[in-house]
């Protein structure tokens, strides 16, 4: 085991997969010589050469389109989109092309590409460099959406995403590149499409995704001092969703809180709530609580952004609500 | 490119097959018999036939939805027609129409309903050739309207800056759906004026298959040699509206003027003139192609609709249920 | 005004007979006073007045039998009789004196929610009697209870405060004779700000889905739970609290009295060891020769097979059943006589839950020497009868609730003793539970019922010292014995299964869901 940051674990995953599979290549704006805006790909061009790691024009249209074309024709491109907000530009190639070609072809052809991008409010980057794009893509059959929460999962899930035959949007929380955690030495993967129980508890189930897993765990620790035993489920892959562990947990605790970073309305939480209402309604002992952002763009001012971003207190309040407190 | 007499008869047969196929589509559509809305290329056949003929069989082709000739040259006719009917033997078991079909084995890149979104995809295929170290060229067909999209400029720029093996073929039929291209494109005369990039470009007579073959072969050779992409503007014309639901509103004289330079007729006359074929051969070829087309339509009409399971092909690497839930 | 309607005392009660009126027409009655006795399902119960007033009318005379919901009479002000047209709205029926009277009239009759009708019409102590009805007021059950405790009419509170939503503070104020806080007055304590995110239609009790599920499993009414908990939004904890405290009683039943008889399938044999009789030293005299036929004949054959062919091996676990017995006692009270709670049902429930993970135990050895693993879980329960052992079958035991299993155990046990079981009742078992505990066996090794592969024995429940949180305390224990055919069942499988059954029985609440 080593103590690695999220940034280091992503960098290791990329290096190991570039090493393992010659079809893998890494490209994007400023990823090569500069090492990426967040320095996630630092040192990789030096190690693997300009043929495997290279810069591109400032054109997400080119990145999206060429990644689809390359993936359709025998390679495994890993693209970095500088901010998740820019996925709106690539959305045509992701939703109409990448997501649909396996369906469109009759010979099993698929689109094994990975789009790495980041998201996350909290650093005053404002309304066009902070959004969480999960809900934009959760209604697109054919896309896989992965949002890890720990260095261990970042590394293992990214390696699995690169090896996966379907198009994967890999979401990195930009506020947590420095977060440290235990990562096994040597190669390992964490399977896509498998939910993970990050904390075992009896009283309330909290389903949290991406950066909100940390928030949920911190809230759970505080509640534990009052004897409230919170279970935290991290779906890790949002689409397609591994639902059963969530249902099992709710059947045990009878209470559900869903936490995510984007606006509550129309978000991932509503979908989880609906799934649980369909599958486990008669096990619920309280209305389902959703914790998310208000229905506004991400604001700039320090206090406004703080009010926007869900935090521990929000999760604790929601948990208390489900307990009728 | 060396064209033997035999290969030139094959070029003619491909032109004629494309023509007879689309005439049959129109006839079936007008009698209420085809579910897929036809976007016919009648009048433009020489572009697709000639360009495809100039390429190797494993060179990637990215057709637009109107580019039927390469599809017909690489995919069995019955499969294409079944694709129009949405039946089980179609290219994707009825999941999509043949308009957007893709086939890795036949080196055809699937496309979408977003005009021009396949340009960067074709550039990506060129990128694969470079990454994998093979010499497969990627040729992309698109209409004049696509040159007004950002896709066109970003794709040209990236292919040129990276010297990728791509041939860009504008099928300039003069009309962006129902608007003349000159009205919406800021060029003096030709769309290649848009190029301005560090890449060779030329205007080609799109009604003459031999001209198309020669220009495309030269571009493909340049690409294969590692000298980067070429932009070819094929001047051509479609005899039908953008799609069959749209009434014809172009000038009748304009249509007749182009019909006087019909690509099938031009090639037939040339083969006769040069003594490569005679009238008997021509009649025989036409009868044979008509019979093939008729048989393919007959096959598709009798082909059953797909089973419901056919549509549950969304992910290649995980099993999901009807509602996208992961099956463990 | 209070309408005296015939309450539905139990799920099966459809009608009742008025036994006796305790108050004559026109006589005054006070809140809490019994007014009329009725009989239903062999039980006599009373209906009490929920407010002070006069018995205005006896609509049904003694001796008459009427359907549930029928208005038996009315209590109110003298004037009510002439001004009230007496139309009975849907809400009125059955709510005036609450449900559950048939079985618990004496304990809880005075603890019922007041009729919603109390909020209609002019208030008893109001200054004006002719104001138009401003519509119903709202009061949470806790407020209603408070009003009852103070002997204050809610309509009076409504009339004096002019509020439509009555708070506990308003009730206290009226009871104390002081001026109640008005709606414009100072804000009440935070505790009294009853936040009601979803309007609750007056009088209706809302239950969370899980609370409803639990209540159904315990067989208690949601309204009773709501009333006891002082809420109109019942959660699961309210149900379990109710079952523990309100229905089960607050005092621990004494150890001897509460010991449930586990399916007393047969009377324990009488002790014959008293008088010593001197006998001749000759061969023993024969009392009689008994045929080995019938059930005993079957036992003879099967046990012979087992002894000769099976590699019978037994493993034992000691189970702390203290909580199980506490739950048993609560349920015995809650379910009443309709469903006699069965400890065997809990054991079968635990077995049914556990067996699917230990498939070689839910199996049989076929003649062709294959192991036939069953998908269905049909649990046989061994029952002693005068003619020998019978093993009737509970089909699909893993799909039944404890309540359902209790019913089935009761049916099969009495059917076995009375000889009324159907042919199907006695076959198709895939696993057997045998109870020697009712006979007092401390540890008993049961024998497998061939061709099955295992049998679970339950033994006597005994008071023994246990260790809880490091302290030695009196606990109740029961041994479980699992005999399995070691030819086809690994020891680890058998032990794992037994431990799982043990842990389920030690967390008995989990068996109710």
C-alpha cells in the first residue's frame, strides 16, 4: 500500500495502461508538454513519447469527433476535456455518436473511448468552470458515467474504464486532486458498474456520488457521536447503475438520503429516489431526502458558492429529517 | 491509377446499380412501400462510385446519408434494402436505417443525423491509422451545407496540422436542403476557398466518374505517403429534392441542364465510343441489375421484422436490464 | 355531540348485539362513563361516553343484533336533539368510539381519539350558539389527548380561541381558565411549532410504508399506535414502541407464567416413580403386545433406514432466546386469540430464511445416489400424537410471515392430533423441525426424516446465567440441535447453517419483516 493523492493515482493509472496496451493514447488541450491544467498527465509525454501523448487544438469538437473515429477503428483514445462544462461542446459526439454506435452497428463494433474531465464547485471558478455534468448524460443510453471518490477507486476505475469496450465519461472532482488515500502497489482494477458500501450503518442509507462521498462520510462520523448509524453507498458508476446494493441497504435502514453536487431538481438523486420508490417503497419509514444544489448556475461570490454547494450540515439535516427529528 | 477495360465496365455497373436501386426506392416510396424516408442521390452517382473505386477495399469510408454508392459497392444489396424496411436482415436488425449504417468488416464508418458530425470522426480514423502504423486512408463524403459548420473547419485544421491520411470529398450539389449554397457560404465561386489551410485542394467534375477516380486516387496516394489530407470539391447535382417529403421548388431548366450531363449516360457513351462494350452488353447488364434490385426488394418485403430483443444492444461490456439496471 | 356506533372489534366482526343500556334516555352522562354493553364474538364490551351530556336517544334496544357501524344512540346537549338533523357522514361512522373496543374495551376505551364531530357546531361553552359553522378545526392526537386529560372539550377550545388549528398551548390555556394565546400572540415554544409538511386530512392517521408493513406484521392497528404515540404520522419506531409498551404491558411477565408452551403436542407423561412395588425375580410380565403399525410403523421403517444407511451427525448450538420470548409475549397480547403465537413459527421462519444459502440441507438423497436439491422450502414439523410421530408440512415456509406460520403451525398441530389432516399435509417436506423442548429435553438429538438430509431439533427453554455487556445476568436459553447426513453435507455447512439460524433467533425482530 502507498499513500497517494487522487492526482497521482490517476497519473499512475494512465501510465500503467499506456504501458500495457499500445492501442491506448492520450491527448487533449495542454496535456502533453505542459502536463495538463491540473498537472494530472505530468511526465507522461516524456515517458511515452509524442506518439502516445500529444496536445491538440483548442477544439472540443475535434477531440470528441476524432476520439469516436479512433475508437471505432481499433484504438483506445483517452481524451482530456479541460473542464466538465465543456462537455456541452462534445455532447453531440458523445450522445449521438459514441453512445449509439454499438446500437447502430450490427457486428458488435463498440466505441472504447474514455473522456476524462473534471467538475466541482468550491474554488470560485464560476458558472462555466464548476458544473457537475452528471445529469446531462444520465439519460443517454450507451454512455457509461463514472465518478470516483477515493484515490483507490480513481486508479482502479480509470484502468477499468480504459479497458472497457464502451464509451466512458470519467469525472474527476477538481477540488480533491490533493486528497490522499491508500492505494495498493501494483496493478489492479475496480470494476465499473458496481456500487460500493463506503460505510456500514443501520439507521439511514446515504447514497452519495463523487466528491459528495467525502461529505457524506464526514457527516456520518459526526452523527455517529450521537448514536446515529449512517450507511454510505457510493455507486461509483452512475450509468448504468448497480441498483441492488442501494435497495438492499434501504430495506435494512428504511431511510434514504441522496447527495449530489448538481441541482436537486432533475438530478441523479431524483432517479435514485424513483428507483427506490418503485422497488422498496414498503420498506421506507420516512420521505426520501435529496441533498443537492439549488436550481441556479454555480455562483461566483465566496458566500454564494458556499451556500450553493451541499455540505456536511445539509447531509446531517437531511438524515435527521428522515429520522423524524 | 491504371484503369483496365474490365475495371471500367465495373465502374459502369456500379453507376447503374446505384441508379436502378434508387429508382426502385422512389417507386416503392411513391407506392407507399418503404418506411425509411428516401434522401436520394440520383444524379450524384459518379462521386461515390468514382471515389470508392479509387480506394483500397480496407480504406475507411465515411459516407453522408446521401452517399449511397459506396454502401452499395461494399454491402450486399439485400442487406441494404432490408435496412430500409427495418427488417431482421438489415445492417443492424432494424435498430437503425441503412442511412447511418456502419460496418467494421467493410470499413464503413457509421454516421448520425447531425450533418457533418462525421468529419472529425473520419479524421479520428486517420488518427488510428497513424497510431497503429497502418496505411489505411480515411475518405469522408459530405454535402455543401456541411462546409458552413464548425465541424468542417476543425476537421480540416486538425487533419492538416497532424498530416493525417484523410480525403475530404465535398459533394457540392448546389443546394443546402432547399437553399442555394451560394446564398449561405461566403465564397466567390468554389467551396474550396474555405480551405485556406495548409492542405491541397481542387475542384473536380463530379459528373465524370473517370475524373473523380483520378482526383481521389491522387489524394489517397498523397495521404498514404504521409503527406496529409486533401480537400476535393466534386461539382454535382441531385435530380430529386433534399428528401422525398419536400416538394420540388428548383427551376425546371436548372434540373434539365444538369440532366444533360447525366453521370450514367456520360460513362455509358464513353464505353460505347471506345468500343469497350456494345449495345447487347449494355442491355444485358441493365436487365441483370434490374433483376438483382427486384429480387432484393422482394427479399426485404418478405423478411420478418426483428424480435424485440434486437433493440437491447446498448452496451458492449455490461449486461443491463430494460431500465438500464446492471444485471449482476 | 357523540354518536354511539357499534365499533368493529376485530377483523372478522361484522355485527354485534346490544346487551344492556346502562343509562336511560334523557339521563345525564359524563365523559368516561359506560353507556351501553354489547356482545360480539362471545365477548361483552362497553361503549363509553367521550363527553359530558345527556343520552339523547337509544336507537337500538337491548337484544337487537345490528351490523358494525350502526348508530346505537347519541349523547349531546338537550338542544342537539331538536336542531341536529342527524345525518351521518362517512367520517362519523366507526370513529366515534374508535376501533378495537371488542378486545380491549376496558383498557383503552377511554383513550380513543375524540370524534371529529366534536369540532362541529356551536361550542359547548361558547358565547354564541348561532354563529355559522366555520368548518372543522384541526388538532393533533397529542392535543386531543391533552384535552381529554384536562377534561376540556376541543370545541370549547376552538370557540374560545377562534383558532381552527388547536395547539396544546391553547388547550392548556383554556384548561387553566386563562386567556389562551391568540394567533397574533407571541410565538409559542419551538417544541410546539408542529410542522406539518403535508396536510393531514382531519382525523386520518398517516403511516410510513414501513410502519404500515410492521403494523400489519404485528397485527396492530395504525390508529391505536398513533393514539398511543400521540402522533398522526406513524413511523416504524412508534409501532415497535407500541408493541413493546402499550400492547405488551410495561411489566415483565414472570418467568414461569410467561414461559410459552412450544406446541404442546402431547401431554407430558405422568410421573410414575412414586410407589415402589416389590416384584418376583422372574421374567418380566408382559402387559400387552402392541402392533408396530400406523404412524409408529412408519417411524419404525424410517428410523431403521436412518440408523442403517445414514451417517447421522449432530451439532449443537445454545441460543439466547430472552429477546425472542419478550417478543413472543408482546405478540401474544397484540395478536390475541385470533392467532396463537408459535415459537416454532419463529424457528421455521429463521430456517426458511437461512436454508436457501445452505442448499445441501434442503435436499434429499435419491435412490440413484444423486443429491436432489430443492428450490422450494417445505418444512415438516414433527408432532407427537397418540399413535406416534407425524410430520405435517408447511409448504413454501420461506415465503410466510411469522404470523402466517403461526396460523399454519396451529392448524397442522391440531389437525395432527385430531386426525383431520389432508394427504398433502403429510408429504413433500424438504426439511424437518422437531421439538422435544416441550417435553423438557435439555439436549435432544433428533433423527433425520428420510430421504431428507437434515433435521433441526429445538430443546427446552431454561433459565441460565448469561453474559450481557460483561455482566452475568439471568437469561433464557434454548439448545438447537442439527442432525445431518454427513455423507452429503459438509460439517462446515451444517455448523454455518446452525449459526445463522441462531443469530436470526437472537435478533427476533428481523424475523418479522
